[in-house]
């Protein structure tokens, strides 16, 4: 189910309450390119992020064992980077607003050394431009040959590389004293100063215009058409009864939109002096960290504390902390899906992770369950030497993970007599004296 918070803008709640949310095993929360804090929006006051009651609902949801994925540039601004939910439920500490110095990322996002195996193959590519925009004035002077007319116009378009989608709006304005009869408007293929064939029809309804005529259309491009568009090889042409070949024209000159310049650097600890510098040794949930694991990082020159851009948070029992106090599970990425390149990167020579695969892998990690261990003393070799064996029953794992991780990867032993813990390989037997 998709919940559009815009439908509830201005309300105290923009998402369902915690009781309703509890019926859903997962919540995927995307903020897109939003960076306006709640309560502000350029021209008027509006809710641009979740409200305080919304965040309370999310807190109750994860406290009850809910599984939550958060993604988007400046998610920290939209949610509040000093809130209980952000710090202690996502396990996130805010470091800086842009890991790439407010420029388009130039390096790949890759797994950290701490990332679980199931997340280890992810490669996120934000280095490629995914959107273009263009706008310009239409005039008779740009026609070939030039046309003497006082009719003017404007066009504006945007182009999405991944969808191959071009959306265009055109406005034509004749003079007060010289109305025009528009017969059609097209996108032609041709360089500046040259005429070319019609590629797309924007408008084809003959219309008598005395003031202003505005129209638009959208088109899906082929790869060859995209190549021509980005090489400035298309132009907009408005035809009239007085000038059937075109009265006003403008060359289309696309400009790249900077892709995801505000990916936050985040960390699993607070760097403000509030964390305990001497936590309980081995306690992963001690006050030296916020309990999460760094899973993805960006290695550019502007990283301050390792460049983490994604965190995974779930409590795992260990010898040091055998129980858990928090049932929620979350993954928080400070980048969005909308800017991910999914095709071969010619610079790095790799095909990065697709959006669907990224979300699927996140869900796999959230849903994987821990196994159970039964330990059995096998023999008393002497009065001081004992041997032990254990049987491991894995919890639920997706089939690919279960096949890859058929048995334990590492074994740690606590023999219960105060001696140090022993870390071994995957052997199911141990001896202790």
C-alpha cells in the first residue's frame, strides 16, 4: 500500500497512527530530494516533513518490532537529526550535510568492512547525470530563414534519463494588435541554423490566439533520440497560418541537473562529546555507539568520520549481551533511489546495483532471523579437560543467503568459569581445561 503524505499536508498527522501501522510488516519511507524543515516552504507555510505525532507513531511502530527503511537526501533535516527516533531508533548520528561538498558525487558508494555478508555485494552509483532541464525564448529570428514577426514565446522541458521521458511546456504570445492562428507545434531534429524533420508533435489543434496560448506534451525517447537531444540536436518550432514552415523557434539546449549533491554523512556514534569513551568492553549497545552498523560509505575527500551514508540497526544477542531490549529493525540511507545509475559505468567499468535489487537486499537483511544453538558436553577427557559440541539450527533466511551461509561462519565460546571468551573458526567442537 502507498500512502501519500501530501494528501494530509497541514494536519497534525500525515501518516496512520501506530495501531494502524502495526498491521504492516515493513515501512519504506522515501523523502526524495526534500531538505526543507517542517513548517516552511518558500512561498507559504506547509508541512514538508513528518509531524511530531507522525514520528511518535514511527517510534511506537519500531518499538513493537516493525521493520523500517528510510531513504533520501536530507532525511535528517526532514525528520530532525537530534530526535530520539533518529539517534536511538535508527542508530544515527548526523555529521554533515553533503559528503561530496554540495557537488555531484564522483565516487561509488560501496560496502564498509563492517557490513553483513548479505549486504556485501552492493555498489551504488550516483556519479551519472539522471536528469536534464532546458528552457529558452522562441523568436522569428531563429527560424531558417529568419521571419519578421513580433510574436514571442517560451519553452521549458525536463528529461529523465532512466525513464527516457521528455516533458515539455510551450507558451506562445502574439502582440495585442496582431493575433495569430497556430496550426501546430513540433520538436524537429536539426542543428542551430538548419531545418530538419518533425520528431514529435506537441500541439496539432488549429487555434486562433489573441493573447496567450499554452500547451504541453510528454514523449518517451529512443536511445538515438536521447543522443540527439543531449547533443543540442532538437529544436521547438511553432507553425501558424501566416508562416506554415514556422513563425517562432528555439533550439533545445539541455543542462544537466546535479545529481544528489546533498547526501549526508552519518555515523553510528555522536561526535559531540556525549558518548561514553570507556564503555563495557565488547558491548555493541553501550554508550560509545548508537547500536547501528555502518553498511555503506562514500570515500571522497570530504568525509570527516569514515564517510558512512547508510546504517543498519537491529539488536543481536552476543556473549557480552545475551539478551535484547529492542525489537525494531531499520536501514537508513542518506541517498535516494531517484538518482541511482543502473547501467554500465564507463569510468569504473562496472554495472552497479539496481534500485529494485537494493531494496530487495535491504528487506532480506531486515527479515533474516537468527538461529538457535544447543551445546552438549561430549566427554570428560581428564579431571580438568572437557570437550563440547554444539548443534546450530539457522533461523529463516532467503534461499540465496541460506545457500551461501550453510553453516556457522565464526564460533565464540564462553565456558562459564570466568576465563576469557574463545573465538574459533566454524568448527562445531571445542575443548577446555
